């Protein structure tokens, strides 16, 4: 919408590199001193590593500290209820608790103090503003209470937009909000717009004339894949911009501006982001084209501060300067390192396969299903992949050959493609399931 300021927090979003370094270094020293006083988990961890926080003088020294793994947090929670040994406050100071469930199904509880809640809201507002949300937008939220607890709903209200909670599995309610309230901006997973288009087709509703002006998508890779983005933008006459966060660290920390060349890092005073080599742990320089695993350190967290937390999110730096004026470097998410497949020694991510397949649109719909018959990461070639062809595809044999050749050329692995008719593969209201285990 026109007439609004270009940034949510211009000071923190447009820092020079020297200013950014100074802000982060000062915040880190305060956070480490706080952690050293109040977190038994990190007291023990630093002692075992034979390092003192007094040795960490600037953000550049952070690499001297050990990583924090997700399993360590699970173990910490098991050893001391309710919020683990890594909690740095008593429950009296906690105003909100939410949970995520991991591979074991055991919930991981995450607590927020009043200050934590405000920090999360501020970070989310920066991302929402970058992604085009403005006062006057009416925002139906088709995601569940976990994300509401992560301050999404509260941030929408604080920004000045109108929140309409609809929840997961309530597409009829969402369309009712669009029809009756004029809802026009949707925050969702990257899969949801495709689900919504398919739902509208089945109901005989024109998705092109719904009046949705923008989608802010995240929660999974895929929102920035050019051909998939174009399908959504053409299908709704809307703008699609991508966002990202981390449930353990902060709801939203990244937001894609109008130039759409990756998501800007927006956490100058709230979080430090490193990119490391996923196998060696080496800290990599933030330069265009660099790929690696994201590692976060909280800079203003009271309840459960995290130091060098390994996210397993594998990202690529897309640019370090942008015409929008934001100075935070930009990334796109390639996938999760724990979703990675190793095929004849080559690392392959499901989202990268979908990216390559989608490049042949409109001959394909972009829907894929990878089938594996043994536990990951090792996969014996050829990799079996179901791909939906479109109604415009004529010579299916030629399309199959073209897909297999393209995957071999771009991702360096052999595949066995099975083409299936459009509408065969499921559409997902929440996160897409790209891999099917057949064992």
C-alpha cells in the first residue's frame, strides 16, 4: 500500500557494516554475561569446553564457543522440568509457553518472558513489513496456535493490520473471510497457496478474482522457486514474498523485500546469524553464493537464551546489498540438512529437485513425490520420483526423458521418473511432504 514508510525500524534495518558489528558485539557481551550468571546449562557447557565468556570480546570471537544441538535441549528439558537446565528465569517470570514436537514426539517447551514476547513481536513486524504487510490489510491466518504463540497474530495486530484467526483445516472459513470481510493478505506456509488454488477449482470458485493482494509464505523451502512463485502470483494476481524464522530461536527473523532476491536478515539487535560448513563446523564468510548451515545466537533473550544453536537449515546467500536500503544480507533456504539425500556421493535436497522439475512448467504442475526404500541419507540410484504432468503436456515419453536429463545435468544424479496425471499427488494445507518412505 502506498503512503507508508519504507521500513518498520529504519535504524536497525539500515545499519552500516561497522554499526551492525558494534551493535551485535555489545549485545553479545551482555547476553553472555547474563547466560553465565543464570543458565546452569551454559555454565556447565562452557566449563566443559574450558572457556570463559570473558574471552569473548566481539562478535568475531563467538566462534570460540561450542555449538548447541537440538538434542541437548531435549536432554536439558528431560533433566529439569518444566523448561530445562537452559532456562535462565523461574516460571514466575514466564508469561507464555508453547511447544514443538520433534521426531520422538516428545514436546519441546519454549518459554517467553514479557521482554521475550516484545522482542519476538518486533522481529516479526520487521519481517512482515519487508514482505509488504501494511495497516489496512485484513489478514486471515490459516496456521495453528504454535505460530500464534510465536507472536504472529500479536505482531499482525501491532503492525496495524486486522487479524482474522481461522486455523488449520478451515479453508471454508478463510474464503468466508475473503468474501465477507475483504481479507486480502495471507500469511501461510509455502504450500498453502497451491492448496487454496486446488480447493477453489474443486468448489468452482475463481481464485483469480478473490481479491488477495499478497502472500507472505514460509515454514518450508519453496516460496522463492521462480516457477512456483509465478504460478501463485498469476493464479491470484497477488505478490508472493518469503519469510523465515526458527521455533527454538524466534518466530520470524527474515523477510523478502519487493526486489525478491532472497530474505533479508532483520535481527541486528536480537539475534546473530552465522553460516557454517555443515560437516566441519567452519564459520563461512557472508558472501554472495556461499552455502551452509544457519547457526543462531540470541542477543536479547531472557527465558531460554541459546548460544550457537545449530538449526540444520541449509541456506544460500543471494546478495549482501539491496536497492531497498536494507543492509541485512539475503538468503534463500535450500532445505534441511537432516532431509538431505546422498546419491552416489552427491548431496541432494528435495526442494532442489522440485526447483529443477518446476523449471519445466507449464509442462508440469510442480508437484513431486520422492520415493525412498531405505533410511536416509544414503540412496541407491536411480532415485524414484513421481512428477505430475500438466494438461498441456503431450509427449510424455519425451517429457520423462527431458526431466531425467535435466536432473542429471543440474543435480548430478540419475532418476527414474514416473509421470502421473494432474491432480494425482496430494495438495497440502500445511507443509508439503516431498518424500515418501516405502520401507
